[in-house]
C-alpha cells in the first residue's frame, strides 16, 4: 500500500468509529480528550483527539441528494418528479457545482463533438434545465464553439456544447428545484453517512447550525469526489499517482475586453467579459494542504498574468472581474460499483441491456491528447451506479464506477446530468417501493427514464 492509500485507509477507519457512535447513540456526550492511539500500524507518538458525539436527527426524507452540482440538481429534480420526498444538500450558498463555484462555464457532451453527431445523447430533464437557461438569457456567445450542424437550442435540440453565464445557471438551477418541490439545505457539508450495518440510512451534516443528522431511505452521492461512499468505506479507484492525474485549474473572469479583440479571447465570452482558464496545478484534490497551496499559487499567478496583459497595447481596459469560488478539481475518486465501465467499452461504444445514460463526450485528456469517439456514445449501465458492499446508496456524477478513460468522457457536465437523471429516478423508485437499489428492476427504471424523455437508444 502506498502512502496515499495508507492515509485514506487511516481516515476511513477513524471516520467509521465516529459513524458507529453517531448511529448507535452509544457515545459519551460532550467529553473529548487528547489520547495516545495504540492501534496496530499506528505510530505510538501520533496524537489524536477522540470525539464523543450524539447527533440530533433533524429531518427525514425518502431521498437525500448529497451535492448540488450539475448531477445533483438533475438527480434531485428527477427524484422529486418521480414521487419521492427529496432533500438536496449543498456545502455552498448556491447550486451548480463546478459549473458555477468552479466557473467552468461550458456544458460539454450533449452529443459527440465530431461526426458521428446525429444522436443527441443527453435529453430529458437536463434539456429542460438548458431550456430554462436559454429562457433566462444565460447562454454565452456561441462563436467560441465548434458547431458543425445548426441546432434549435430553444426546442431542446442541443449542440455538443452550451457555453453559459454562471450567475444565470445558479438561478436556473433554483427555478428547477423549486418548481419540482425539492427541499433545499445550503451551507451544509455532508461529513459522514449514517448507517445500519452495511446500509446507509442518512447523512451527517455540519453547518453553522452545528452537527446534525438527516435520515433518508436512499442517499445519492453527487459530491463529485464520492465523499459519502468513501466515508462509508466503499472501495474506490484513485487517479494514477504518477503522470496521469488530470490537473486542477482555477478559472477566472476577465472584464473590460476591448471590442477590437474579436472572438472568444481564449475563453467563454459574453460581451466584454471572458471566462478563462488560469494556471493548471498538479496534485491531490482531496488533500487540504495541496488544495491550499494550489489556490495560493493559482490566485497569485492569475493576478500577475493580468498585470502583464494590461501593459500590452490596447489592453489597458482589462481587469480581473472575478475568480472562481474554488479551484476546479477534475479527478479524484471513482467508486467501485457492481460494474466498472472499461476503456474498451468506451472506445468501442459498448451497449448494455441495463443502460441508464449515454456518454458521447470525447476524452479531453486521454493519455495526454483529446480522443474523439468514433461512434455516437457508450452506454453507462445501471450497475455502475450501484456501489459494491454499500446498501441504500446510489452513485452519480463524476464518481461513478468506471476506468480512467471513460471517466474522462462521462465526467463532463452533460453526461453527469444524464447520470443524475438516472440516479434520481432509481433512488425514487427504490425509496417509494421499499426496494434496495441493488435489486431494482432496471426495465422499470428505463421505462420511467424514457417517460421523462431521457435518451437510452432502446
Ligand atoms: C478546470 C475544469 C475544467 C472543466 N472543463 C469542463 C468543460 O469545459 N465542460 C464540461 O462539461 N465539464 C468540464 N469539467 C468537468 C466538470 O465540471 C465536472 O466533472 C462536473 O461538474 C461533475 O459534476 P458533478 O455534479 O459530479 O460534481 P460537481 O460539479 O463537482 O458538483 C459537486 C457538488 O457537490 C458539492 N459538494 C461536494 N462535497 C460536498 C460535501 N461533502 N457536502 C456537501 N456538498 C458537497 C459541491 O460543492 C458541488 O456543488 C471541468 C472540470 C474542471 C475542474
């Protein structure tokens, strides 16, 4: 086991003890002490603080969605529309995930970027979300993107990519969840699952209101990093430790772009504002020290870069309008599910009888180069949304069970939304019929998804 895996094994074992205490109510209330840990494999002089917790259960819902990014928003809407009392939890004060907090303002992967591109693979509730974005005037200038076919975006006929305005995306997401009756709890970090033996029965959240428990029949992990599944101890795959982990990037918005500069200005342009890629930083996006260093480095570098740009002829009007709330982390855990989508499945465009979503996006960083699929898309089977060993939990978004190559395709926001649609419907069926996600009849799930206009090629 390398250092990295050892750290995670340790974190998981420490975490689990606290979960058991919280779930079983066996904790001694209010007493904490600095103790010498004396477990096998631990250094004797390693100090830790033993917490004793009894956590109030403040709410109960049929479906709890952890994380309000592109996948979580669609999952919550799908679960509510499918009849489940649904709560959406998000750590920030707004929705949209990396599209808004990370300022990554281009939804990619509604269809293949290059021929064959006849099939729009992401439809259904994600397309309704885009329609709301369009209605609010939230689509950015489209000249930035390769559009080989004319598309009628207003009618849900979507091109490969939709560049957008992050502020409008926040509002469109709120409109969607409110309209569907999804309950919302912002400013809430999901820190642990509640458990009953091997089944998740809810989540523990930390917020300004303190540490609280929220009971659920089914939890959907839409945290991007697979925080809930990993905290439970679900097995997961990490990015390659050397060479092949996708870098983190801090996005920023440049204001005052001179009208003499035509086109995209190397980013997503809307009027005189352009969202651009800041410096790429390597490292583990699950390590707080690495994240801190990455934020500091990227923020200072962007500032310096803009000072240089401003000094160029005709560029004096440029200014730093905004940096993303948080550096964008592309790649962390992929949770091991009942099926792991392989590189071959993705490159050959494999079809599965239990398909619940399709990814047609290229692999943007496939062995260091962009790889375009030579088919309309590969299937994402329901089994890759069902984590191994853990019950009561459905995976969604970029933490689903797949190899690194298919991950690079399906992590894009359009396929992540399609997976969210599937996970939301699955969780609602499981919760409302009292069936474990693992035992769900996929034909019924597919019928529900198709009735909500998802594309499954059935
Ligand atoms: C720099 C960069 C550039 C990219 N470029 C593109 C692009 O051009 N086009 C494209 O389509 N995709 C792009 N991607 C990929 C894409 O943005 C993500 O893979 C996608 O957003 C994943 O969706 P998600 O819903 O699974 O996760 P996220 O978007 O990460 O959303 C997860 C949500 O959960 C919340 N959350 C996380 N942990 C917790 C917790 N413990 N408790 C409560 N809430 C929590 C987060 O705040 C967030 O709102 C890029 C990614 C990066 C980093």
